[in-house]
C-alpha cells in the first residue's frame, strides 16, 4: 500500500465515492434492489446512481407497499440494457395483475437478458393461470427465461423467442398443448428444465419435447408419496437430435421415449419406484410397466456417461429378458446397487459396454432385510472385454462388508488387467473396518499397476 493511500485511509476520507460511476453502478447492481435504492440517502454524489442499475429484483415478502415500490423504482430506472430482472410475487391480488404485466413489459422494452417470473395469485381458484404479456414472445434480447409457476401464453404458429437459449419452467396444472407449442416455438433453445410438482398421476399428460437445437434437458417431477396410489400415466416424448445432456428424476415410473438416438455425453436417470415404497403401499409393478425404463435405455444407448439410481435398477431387473442394449460409446458407468435386485444386471451392463473405463458402484440398502440369494455369480471364464482391456478406475461406495460385495471386489481385482485405481468407501455401519481393509488388500490383482485406496 502506497503512502498516499495509507494517509487517505487514516483520514477517514470516503474513497468509495471517488470511484468512477460505472464501477459504483456495478456494485449497486449486485445488491438487492431495495438496498440499492437506499443508497440515494448517502450523499448528493449517490442520489441518482441507483437509477442506472442493470439488475432488478423484487420480492413482495421483503417489501412493504410492494406494488407502489415497484412502480416508483421502474419509473426512475434509466438503464436501457437490463441484464437480470427477477419478479417474485408470492402474495399478489388479482386486482394488481395489470401492474405485474406492465412490469414484465417494462423489462422487455428495456432489453432484458435474463427474466425470472413467479406470480401466485391470492384467493385464486384451482387452475387459475397468470397470462403473460404477448410482448415477451418477440423480445430480441431475452436469452434466459424462468417461469416459476403455471402460466398461460397465447403462442402463434410462427416462431417466437428469437434469442432464447435457456428455459426453466415449473408447472402444477400444465396445459400439454401450450407446453408443446412453447418448446417448438423457440428456434435457438439449448437448455430446457421442466420442474413438475405433484402432478395428477391418474390423468394422461403428454410432454412432447421436439426441439432440434436442444443440448441439455432436465426433467424433475416431485411425487407426493404420502398420497401415492399407483404409477404415472404421463408420457415424455423427446425428439432432440443434438441433445448432449439428459437428467430425469421421476419417482412415478412414467413412459419416456427418446427418438433419433442422440449422441449424448451424459445421462442421469432416477426413473422408477423404490421397492420399499412398493412394499409399503402394497401394489405391484407389472413387467410391462417396468419395461418403460428398458425402452428409455434403448433410446439413450449412445451416451458416454450413464448413471442409474436404484429405483431404475429395480425396474430394469423386473423387465429384463436378456435384452440389454449395447452401449458402444460408454466410458463411465455409475450404478446404485440395492440388496434385492441390483447385482442381477451388473454382468450384463459390463458385457454391453465394450469401451468402459470407469465403473462406480454405490450400495443403496433401503431394505431392512438383506437378500443375498438374489446375487448373480460372475463366470470367470467369460470375463467381459471391458474389464480386460479398458477399465482403469473402479469405485465402490457405502460398502458394508457383505459377502456379495466381497465377491464382486475379488472378481474385479482379479480380472481387470489394466486397472490403475480401486477406491473403496466403507460405510460407518460396517463392522471392523480394519479387518475389511486387510481382507481386500489380500485379494490377488490382475493389474500390477493397481492401487487400492480406502476413502
């Protein structure tokens, strides 16, 4: 620190106010809007700086006289290039909806890039949808849109959202036709996140996602298990030839069809019903229903990375009929192994993944009763080619020191000829961790370069 700056600090001089306007505006833009507005009382220098901020955030839970506050802030705003505009109206009256529409139009007129909208209408009856203003459809600057509630939008047949690349929507009472039209109306959409909350499982709902430009798709459906009566009738049809990333979390076992077999980089699947829930609710999953997950696998079999939760493994085990698809590009596989079914499919996944390099097995013991008789023994004379030629890293998580776990560990160490890392996470519930470590270290290794690590 130079002497002049040191003297300024000691004298108590207001150094921040000496900064250029653009730096001060940048600082204010990264505060909550209500706090940025308060800066006007600091001095004459600060009186109007906040009117140039380019990030605007409004939350009716945090602001008294919310409607008047937003109206006044926007009437003073001088920024013509709004980067982020977030509107959270969790408790808005229906008489104030015209204000909400005007605020969204303001953001559109001022070149908004990132728009987040949440509007919950007080005393609205079941299924009341907030109607978005039409001007949002033709906004040339809007690149990211997040809609955190059900909505209605009158979408024309022509293409809309000319610059929209990222779309996140949350729905409870979705209109399937509006959803389909919305997705297909975005000519440059690359990232789509659908968050569905507690959908009616008894009514067929079709999510038709046909977006040629789409690269990332994330579907998350929160299921109310306290009122769970059976499997979903919902169906997702995905047509996206350029898709690179797919993540689906849906505990109601919906039907998912992936067309055109895209060259995916990564797929994460949490599709199915956990066996513990099936036991608790006393209903059965038919083979036809379980086969939904197998059909999904056939559509994504060209992925490079695949992760399957134990609920998906359960469904696959019920549906399996020696018809595992081949995964020619798969280099990383992560499976959750549940005591009832999980091991059954591991040999088939290995046989169907000729270029696999990384294998991660996570023990998931949801059941109170352990069922070792369901373990499928590996045949040493038919070692999958991936183990002999390609697998370099294996990781086993939540190991309990069960007999079948040790059998798999021994088999892998013995038959992986190019293995470099073998990582073991021992769960806190395991007895005598030190004895388990010693036992594993005694197993013969097919690769002289293999290093065993206990994490």
